[in-house]
C-alpha cells in the first residue's frame, strides 16, 4: 500500500509540474529565498550523475526494476519482517517505481521539481520519489538500531527461514 501511495503522489505531482511549469524558465516561489518549484529533467541518477552517458536512462531503468523486484520478493518471502521494515521497503520500492515510470516514458528523463536553497547554496532538485527513497533508507537505518534481530534472519531459496537457534 505504501508503494502504491508513493507512486500515485509522485506521478500526480510530476503531472502537475508538466502543466504548471512547462519549461525550465518557469518557477513557483514557495518559501522566499528557500524553496521553489521548478521543472528539471534528469537522465542521470542522484545529483544528475552519469546524465551524459548514452544509455543512462535505460541502464538506470533496468537497475530500478531489479531493485523493485528484489524488494517485493524479499517482502513476499520473509513473513517475519516488522511493519516498520515493510513500510521502509515499500517507500523505497514506490520511489524507485515512480522514477522508473519517468525513465520508461519519453523523453526518458526523471522530472525533478523541488528546489531547496539558502542564498547561493542549492541542493540539487529532487522529487517525491527521491524523497520516499531517502525516507525509506532512513527508516531502515533506524530499524536496524531499534530492532536489529529483524535483519538477522535469512530466507532460503525454498522460502523457508534459515534462522538457526542454539540450545544449551
């Protein structure tokens, strides 16, 4: 449910950006000198890294698809995951799917629109999907400290739990 919600909000906001801010020259000032909505197209990954690589959108689309399939498989096969881990993985999968949709549909670029800054210092533009991925990763880190046992069991290829217990 988390994944579907993230994808829906991400795609709806990107649809709004395409209509409200049709070009790079348009912007909406949200918080003076700190937050604008802009329209940027990113064919790379975080901070536009590898944007100039010829097949970047297709390589990153494939990697996103692999990540989403792995996350869904992990959730499906491991029925002992705490809710907080499932929510975190759902946020990551939803964010990856939201950006994957952008990479599949021409012009094969992710739409970024949230522009945070202080004076001349700008954080690279990002979107709802990017935020969900970061929040999900942060939640996984928190879960690793608050419930480290949730990460200690492994899932066998047969789907069984391979967690071993020691008895005295």
